[in-house]
């Protein structure tokens, strides 16, 4: 850092004469920054560049991600005192408690708008930018809208941290906005001691689509599109008890757009939708039910959990956001005897860029599950909507423990005790051509045999030699982030004589298309294989 000694002396003499730092009147001169870093921000001095590979964003925040939001109970107490908005053009706004607001411009043109801002939930600035943009776009997708433009909101301690960090955050966000075909057209920035990033998103929405997503019915099934646990996993990282595989899975989940899930729910004819973020599953579901005077039953064993999240709760690692969300939900949640407390906490966990919670008629649920699968997503059926009762949300052990209903849709996510939920062997993977279904042929069995034949044909030599094909397949596996597939193709590549340098080069091709989540997946996959092959 080059120091203009004369300018520093002039500025500091002026501050000392006033008895206050002219940049921060709460402090004397020399200020804490000057004492600790030898920098005079008032004289325009800035810190030297940092080694970003060693820099951790989450070290600079108190609460990570959406856990930094004001407690829902505190927020509602203030919002309830504000005057009502009576503009007839407001189709859905503050009073409705929806994910985003809808404003009627004309009969055929409706705007859908939202804003979100929060602190870093991961250490890599570029990845945080991607996650932040994905989270902010999610409210538009939950309403069934199409995001069009974004305005940025940035808080950053520019006087004490390297500006490269700020650049990478915004670059990551723009990469995700570009993926969503959204234009960043401006924004606002302020100096702040704590890093925050967010976006105000404006989109358009078809009036018929908006109306269709306002009709939840008794008997609708509830489908969740992302696993829970991002809050507790990022908290574990902050306190030095990070779960590597879980954190990698959480990062990939948070960076993934809810756009394909929204497309799937519209195609299937969903009844209602909300996205799960800082207030947690229970609070977001409660807000949705209250406005429609409905209740819900949730099957705890069907809740999808990111690796390590249930274990963290079982070990007593409970972030403060869980307690704030629990206080808000209060007596509106009834838990059946025997339900694992870790799963209850999972429902209170503050999610950053969580999935969509979709309500859909049981007869349409198979179509939704198929539409999600067509987009490489899994739909987790976690419960159903019931008539309004004394308790808005009832949590039971499983669907089977509710003797009043019989699901018309086969469970797509079996309970942890069922055989289908057991982790398959590494060879039992979509990339394994050796898989063959039982001889008792059904349509699905025949499809599986056909897929196996396809995989054998794809991996055989042809215009491309087997080694080239394997490198292509390896790169595609990284893009899909399939853990069993990764193990199979990594070992197969080495058996074929492919070097680790060649695999690294193929991996970077995937990273160039999929960004930081793919890089994290590759690094974690290599680490897991090294661990399993070690002494």
C-alpha cells in the first residue's frame, strides 16, 4: 500500500483538532482501524489485496445467510401497526403475506416484485454472489412469475477489506442473473461494518397463472423441491464444526435456481406455492395456511435433510434462528409423540435459497413429480393440506401413522426405515450399465433394461475412442453432481489409464459451465475417494 504521508498528516491533524475521526465521529483519531491495520481511511488509504483462498466471508458476520433476518414475530408486530395499502391495482401485497407483490399495470400486464438482502452464508465471495442472486429470484418463481430486471443492494466495509472481494460477490451474482436471463440495471451501495448483498427483482406474471396459484384445497399434497438444513450446516461452519460433504451439498443446493421447479409446478397445475427461506419450513407454511384458513399434516420421516444436518441437531447444535422461528410458530405446531426432535428443528431451520413448497391436488401429483424429474429435480412429498383445525400444523411420524387417509400417489421419497431409502451400492447408479431389473417385467423394468443398453452403447468405442468418451462422461457427471456416478467414473477413468491431470482438465471444462458449485463438488468428491482409499 502506497501512503501519501503529507495527506495522512493533514487529515489526521484536522481530526485530532476536532476530537473525532472525520470518517467515523464515534471514534477519536487515531481510530481503531489505524491502530490495528496502519490504515487511515479518511486519507483514502485502503488495505492491501488478500489471499482469497484463505479469506473466509463468514468470519465477518454474526448470523450467516437468511439467519440474519429479523425474527418473524418481531417483524409482524411492527408491520401490523402500519396503515393498510388501499390501491386497487395491488393484486397481492403486504397484507397477503405472499412471497412477492403483484401490481396490475393493465388487464394483460402485471408486475411481480420482491426484494431480499442478507449476509454471507459461505466463505467464497463468487459462490456467495451466486447464492444471493438465486435466493432473491426465488420469490418471483414461487409466485409463478418471470423475473426480468434486478437492482443490487450492497453493504461492504470498503475501508477495511479488499475491493476484490466486493467485485467477486457481484460477479457471482451476475453469473446467476445471466443464467436466469435477468439484467442487472443498477443498484445502491453503502459502507457497513458487516457484509450484506441483495437484489430488488422486477418481473412479469400472467394473471391466470397468478390466480391458479391462489387456490390451495383440502387434500392437496405438499411437495418440497430442496432438502433442508442449510442454516444449521452454515452455523456449524462458523463454530468450527463443519460437515464437509453436507456443506458442499448445501452450497450446491443454495446456488441452484428454483426456475425449473417453478416451470414444473406450472406445467403440472399446482394449487399454491411458497419458497422456504429464513423463517424456516414451519413458519413459511404457517403464513400460507393462515391466509387461507387451512391446516396441514406433515410426515416427519418424509422431510428431506442435507447430509449432516440431522446429526448436528442431534448433537445439540441449534442456531439462534431456530429459536426465533420456534417462538414465532409457538402453539401453532403440534408434534406427535415419537417424532425425532432433530426433524422438528429441521423444520425451524432458517434456509437460505431453499426450495419451493408446492401444494397440488393428489391426482396431479404424479405429473408434478415427473415434470420435476424431467428437469433433474426430486420432489419430496412431505404432507397434505387439511381442513382448518385447532392446530394449524400437525407433525406425525409418517404418512402411515395417519389412519384417516390413503395416498393415491406412491411415495416418491420413502421413509428412512424402508428398503428403498437405503443408500445403494456404488454400482447401483444411473451411470452403471450393469444394472438390470428383475425378470418380472413391467413397463418401468423394460425402460430400465433399455437404459442399460443405451449406456453400454454410449460407452463403447465408435467415432470417438473410449478414453475420449469417458472424459466427456466424467465432465457431464460433474455437471449433474451425482455422487455415486462420480465414484464410478473416477475409478473407471483411472483403470482405463486416464491420468489425474487429464481428469482435472475435464473437471475444469465442467467448472467453466457450472461454476463454483461444480468445483466444490469435484473437490469434495476427490477428498471422499482419497479418504476411502486411505489406510
